[in-house]
DNA sequence: CTGAAAGCGCTTACAG
DNA sequence: CTGAAAGCGCTTACAG
C-alpha cells in the first residue's frame, strides 16, 4: 500500500497542497470552512506527513536530542519516557544520547551527532547542565536547548528546575520530628549543584530547629555504593555517632546499610536512614529505604514541551508548572531509640 | 555555516553527484581512483549526507526501532546502548519504543509509529518475541525484524539467542558443588520461554547429578519482588526446607532475602541464594547476590547489526557470533552448613 | 484567504 | 565505469 501524500489530500479536498500544508502546520489565515474540510479529509485518509520531506523542505529535522550521563538507569528511563511522550504529541522524533560529561571528546561527539542527526534542539540533564564549555558550544553553534536542573537557571536560559534543598529540608525535618538531633550527612560529588542544594537543605533544617551544625557529621561521598560504605563507617565510628544518616542518593544509602550490618547496628532501631532518588534498590532493601522521589518523567515532559514550543512556529508558549518532589517514608527511618540516648 | 552537500563534493572532485552517491553508498562499479579521490574530498569537507534527503529519495527512513517491555531499566539501557552503537556505525537512527506486551492497543500503537516514523526494521526483545499476533502483523505489513530471544528461533526468522538453560544449569551445578542437594526454584511467569528454559536448566543439573526432582521445591513467581517474598516463605516453611534457592530473577531473589531476614534465616550460612540478571540490586544487597549476567549490550549490538546488514544494500551478511552468559558469584552462596543437615 | 512555481539534497531508472 | 534527467513529498518566498 502506497502512503497517502499531501497531494492526495489536496485533490480530495479540492484545494492546493499549500493549503493542506497550512492546516497541517497549524498556520493562521485559513478560513474555518476550508480548515474543517481539509481536517476531515486528513482523517478519512489517515494522512501523516512524511517527516523526511517536511524536514528536507523546511531545513529542520523535527528531532530533539536528550543528553544524559547518569549511572542510574531508572533515572534515564524515566527521563526518556517523559520526553518521548511530548515528542509523540508534537510529531517530533527523539534522539537519545548517553554521554560522558568528563570525557574530553564530549563536545566533538556531540558536534558529530549534531551534524549527522541535525537535531533542532536539546534537552540537557545534570551534570551536563553545569558544563559551561558545553553550554558555550551550544550557544555558539546556535543550538537551542533546555535544562533540567536542580538550580534555577531561568534567568539566562530555558530551564525546568527542582528544588533539592526544599525537599531535603523536609526529609531532615522528618528525622528531627522523630527525635533525632545528631544527623549524619553523606554528600554527593561536591561540584554538582544538586549535592550542594541537598547540603543546604540539611543546614537549613538544622538552623530552623536550633540544632548546631557539626562539621564532623558531614562526610564526603561520590554517589557510589562503595563511597557510602566508607562514609558510613566513618560516621558510625564517630565518638558521638549520629542516630540518623541522610545519604545524598540511594546507592550510598545502600552502602550505609551494608556498613551498619557489618557493625551490627540495627536499622531503624539504632540508626535511621534516608536516601535520595527512589531507585528500585530502595524498595527492595530490608528494611525498605526512606527516600526522596523527583517527578522525573513530568520534569522531562515539561522540559521537552518547553523546547518544542520554542522550536515550532504557531504554538503558544508553555505555562510554567511547578513540580514537587516527594518524601517516601519506609522502614529505614523511625523514632530515636531512647535507650541509646 | 551552510552544510556541505553532495553537489559540493562533486564539484570539488570533478565528478557528478551520482558518482559521489555511489561512493557514499558503497556501491560497486566505481573505479578505485575516483573512489579514492572522492573519499579524500569527503574527508576534507567533512561531508555528511543529509539523512532527510537520502530518506526521501530512497524511500527508506534509515531508522530502526527497538521494542521493549521490561521492568528492569538496566536491562533496557543496556539494550539501547548496544543498538545505538551499531546505529551510529551504520548511519542509522534509533527509535526507542517502550510498550506493553499485554495491551490490546499494542499493535495499533505500533502501526501508528510505523506510519509516522517509517522505520525500516525492528529489534524485538522478550516478551514481544513470543507475541505471535505481533509477529504476524509485522510479517503481513512487510516490516523486517530481528529477535533477541532465549529461544532459538533461527529456523524461521533472524534472531540472536542466549541459552538460559545452559547458564542456569551451571549455576545450579555450582550450588550442587557446594554440597546442596535440596535446591528450591522460584519460576518466572510460566508462559515466557526464558522462564521455561531456566527451569529446564535446573532439571538438567539435577538429573546430571542424580538428584531426584521434587516438585514441592518448585514455586511459581512472576518476576516481582513481592512474588519472591511469598515464594520464599512457602519454601522456607517447607517441612524439609531447601538449603539453597534459585530465583529466576534478581528482584525475586531480593524478595527471598527479605523473607529470610524475617524468618531469621541467615544467608549464606543457612541458605544459599542465586538470582538472575545482575541488576544493580544484586551488588548492593548485603550479602552480595550471586547472579547471572547476560551479555545484553553485545546481544543487542549483534541483533542490530544483523538487521541493518539485511536492510542495507551492498553489505556482507554478518557472521553469527556466539555470546556467552556469565555466572557471577557473590556472598549469597556458600557451602552447605553441615549442622543443619 | 489561497495558489503556482521553485527548490530542499538526495536516489532512481535509464542511457551510454 | 560514469552521468543527465526526473522525482521523492514537502515548504519557502512570492503573488494575488
């Protein structure tokens, strides 16, 4: 079966192809009656514009790229789902591009991809959102992009942000409400704004509750399981150990569990624990891990829509929606054990 | 900067665009000298063919689709990485298509995608590989596809297979070598060939070692954490409980860990445990989970290459390579505790 | 509000 | 082994 073309639609509707094109592209200046008529024929014939032809004629690929460098595949898959959804909605294709933010070839690779796939715009996720060299390259090459970022970059570029500090503050507050006063904090990689925002939330929660900030309860991690184990060992061997630990992601929290098990410290009876990201690991640990979930899929679809509306003519700008993260309480947090205090 | 076109290359090389096209498409019947000359100019100008134009003229999208319905995102991301690699290598684009194998709309959705994205071929993964209605649809619509499958479907279609039974047999053998004779087995969804192959491997291992097959040690699961918990409870409350359990995936194995913890059964001292898939969970449990890893990325790249070589003219068929799965021993398995015997 | 003409950058089918 | 012509299905820029 041969595909239906714009000419076919035009013939059947008794108009020129150009007018069909106007309807397909949602252009103004088409009379309501011819628009209706053409839409009817498009439906009847199930006409779908040929993307290659659209793209060739308009010199736009109708493709957007999603750049990510994240060790958590659930994170990646959630992002993809969000962006994929809006792509389908607006007739765009999605080019996924796993990359290595630290690689010296990052930009060269991207340049090649840009040449071969001719993407019309990009959605960037951390840590690329903070890679100034990359951002500069995109600006200089005239590639539109949006950021999904824990920082509010909205002053300069299009971005969708989540406030890691607010939700972390909430998590710490819930530990405080459980009676914890000495709360260990395992950081992520310190250069990442997400890490800094989480630490900030921790500090704000302490301050709000008049708990003094004890530097010795802050231990640096790097988002890996192993770094969580080491950090936890350090915290748990502290002369005045914490009764709760907040780890800046779930993998490090899993590391804390391992360290606690080795040291025969029972969670949550002797130690409360909170992670970040709500990876599957969190639900499968025993006890379940209290953690924080970002609305990743919605963030991604929002970012994608922001980008596409900017790219397409004849669309309204998108209303910016506030997306909230969620604290998920599971068995790993509980009241302070008074016997230990 | 304007993009370099085939005409630019032709001008500079002093040939017609058609001849450049021949070189780009690796067609025969080009003299070695002009081929060299043109290749040189292509390099100098960094010419990349415009995919939209290629696609429009040749009526091929230069796109392949990857269909998956798998709850494990690491699985998904590994597959994507493999297919993406060959796509880049051969100048193809990748369309990712998460789907729901059980959805009544599966085929309709795919049909829409096929119309709008005009993919030249598809890579299918389980469980879609066993969805006869889907396969029939693809055949009738003339869409080429390859399968990544635990079954050897090579008789009828192109497929890349892994032998789940062989590797499961190895895993069970290693438990037997540790002295285990009563080994519980938690199945996956019974309709999936992967599940059946794993059970077969279990049976073969027992047979080889003259251990009688005890039906009461086989409990049905459905690949979820929860089903693992329930299955383990049943096995561990058996009047003559197993000293080892093989779970047909890691999520169910994590469920076994939880059940064991609840029943105060120590792993690996009182119970050995083996999972399947090597998800991150496996490495983050305490103790680490012994599991089986499929070479997913390589399977996917092999499948993708099989498909693309079939799609492209002027390529050689791919040599079929045998890919082996791997047993990963971690702390959750150990020798039988003689005191309990 | 609508349309005729030209062209996007390739490949096809044909000719030599 | 190489090339001139036509065309893929759209959009652009222009005209009315």
